[in-house]
């Protein structure tokens, strides 16, 4: 069994790890150290792009959410489910 605690397959807007997707704070700063897991993202949509820190357009549906960075594209919660 492979153990993958952090999937490298997460799309850049949630997986880049440069900015916290919930606060927009730089991850290398004291406030931004929390890197979301796919499991956390299943419960709460990201608000900021992990790659560039821009505020994303977020749409919440009954079944999940999508979030869109104008530079790095759209992430859909169903995509994360498939990669989990
Ligand atoms: Zn971005």
C-alpha cells in the first residue's frame, strides 16, 4: 500500500503551497503555515489561490464547490475527490 499523506496531484490553485487558501497569507510567514489537505478542502472551499494569493471566484453548490483564479484556472471539488 502506498502512503500519500500529501498528494502532489492537487491543482495549483489549491496545491501550490505558496499562499494559504483560506487566509491568503504567505505560507512561509507565521500566519500561513497551514497547508490544507484534500480532506479539508472537501468541507470548505478555498478562498485564495495557493499559487499567487489572488482572491478566487468561489461558487458553492449543494454537492461541493468550484473556485477560480484568473491566472491559474478553476478547481472543482469533484476533481479533488477523484484524486483523493
Ligand atoms: Zn493563481
